[in-house]
C-alpha cells in the first residue's frame, strides 16, 4: 500500500470541483485507489504504508483524449488548408508511410511517451489501414503503460490507392486485431473500430463495423459533421439518408460505444438520434479552428444533455496537450458569445476539466474505473506543479484559480509524473 500525499483536485460535477488541501491517495499493489481523503486520516487508517510526500504538488485524475490520430503526429501545424485538401496534401502521404512497420513502431513509441508527458492517461487512437502498424501501436501502448483504445483505420472507397482497402479484408483484419487486443492488459487496452468517415466507407463496410461492434463489444470511432464540404459530399453519396448522422444510424454504427469526432454542424434531428443511441460527441476545438471547420455550440449541446468529451485530433489539432484543448474549448465558447451574441454560450475551466476527465470516462463506459480519485477506481492520476503556471510562484492558492491557470497557462514542465493503474509511466526529467 502506498499513500501519495499532495493537494487533491478532481471534478465533482460539470459545475464544481472537489479538493482536499492536504490529502492522500491510497493505492494498493494492484493499482486501485483504496481510499482518498485528508492525509492524517488516511495515514491513521493505513498504518505501515509507504508514504510518498509529493507536496507542494497537486494530484488530479489523468486526462482522457477521446480522438487522436497517431500517424498524423509528424504532420502537426501544417497550416493553410481546409479539411479535404489538407487530408490529400499532408495526411494521406503521412499515413501511407506506415506501411513500414519499423517506422510505425518508432512513431508509436514517441507518440505515447509524449501523451503521458502531458498528463494524458487514456487515449482513443486512430492508426492507419495497416494491420501490422496497428499491432505495433498496441505493443508500444502495452509496454509504456498507457490506457488506450486503438483502431485500424478503414477505407474502401474514394481513398488514395495506397490507402484503399478491400471491404472484407478490412473487416477481417479488424476482427483479428480485436481478438488479439480488445480487453488485454487486464482491460487497459481496448479496440475502437475506425471507419474513417462516411465518404470513404461503403455501406457494406459500415454494416460490417456495426456487426463487429455488437458481436465483440469494441468501440466505434469515426468523424461526423466536421466541415461543410465534407457534409455536401456525404449528401451526394447518400441521398436516401435524412442527414449525415442518419448514414451511420441506418448502417448500424450508432450505439452507446460510438465516439463521433467533431459534430460541429448538427441539426436538431441529428442530435436527437445521437442522444437516443447513447453515443458521444468528441469536441475538438483546436482542430475545428485550425482547419477552419467552424465553432461547435458546446454550451447548447451540453444543455441539451448530449454526451460530450474532448479530443486533440492531432494533426488537425496542433498539439497533444489536453490542457490546450480545455483552454480552446473555453475560448471559442467566449467567441460565440462575443461575436454571435449567443446568450449563455460560455464554458468555464471547471466544465472543460469535467469534459476531459469524468465526462470522457462516461463516454467510454468506464466511469467506474477512471476519471476521478474515488475509492475503487484505477489509480490513473497526474502529479502537477501549479507554481509553474503562476507568475508569483505561489505554493497555496484556491482550487478554482489553480485550475484556471493550469488550463490557460499550461507549461509543459508542470506535469511532474503520470500514473496509470498505479504504475508510474512518466516522470519529469526522464
């Protein structure tokens, strides 16, 4: 048993945080949180435990990135294009290079290391169409200790020749990867079927994805209503469908394990479909701004009761930092208020923090395992030094002020250590 002594901070709800100023997280040998609370109380209840005094640092739940592309990491910050030309110019050539399994393995090692260094303990990851590259990504995730749901991208129409798949082969290879990896490492590794988006997936492929998800319990990750040109393309390809979301619904891809990247431009009927299915929208505000896709009305979607988490969407988003994603979610909500005079549009850091932790865990159906510091949860947590975000370098401050600075003034050095299921996976300076 180990007691980690620090200031504890977590999301208690969308509108409030919980904290213990001099707290302790009690973690057992299996990497579960046995208790948390005031240090004196925890030390008395667990005599003889090893004590790791981390003060003046703070302990927060690990961050959860619900939408990120591993092979695109090398292509971050390539500015000047909207979604579809950006894919053709920068992204598809980068993904084609993952036919080289050794390159793919090196890229995965760097990618997961950098995620952990930023305090991300769980990531939902797109690989490429390549089965061997996806297998290598799983191996690297298993080795470094991160929690991840990974999927081989699936494309069987309108894709570049180097990235175009046979429908049955795509489904078969995905099924093989599911059998090999879904639920492995005691549930730390999961599979997320990854049909890229409706324009590049035939009806047969989408139906197969829905069937595989139902049969195996694997997640589904895809893109939805990100860009106006993309939406026009979908309408042309699937005129029999009522809207973009209906394409996925009709083909069996909309369920409680579905993660829908973006959802910037959704009408009322689409939002009702998503709520009815229990699917989750993944808001990627940095990417939406970078690729000039639009500004999702986050506050309105939240008020309607939609399940929403956050994702960096690298390389559409220029950084793997979920701190940056939280800041951008708040910033663009303020712009909707300032520029569009949209009443009650703004989102605060406490709410963005909830979306990056507990709300994201709920989107994965893992709220009983990750997303907070509660008893019985897996010990996925991050140790931060708030002094690095404060010009006055204060040791003591209020939780709201500390969280606001962590979000808006994130410093890459502030993450001192990252733990997944009680295992230290990153330490600053290593």
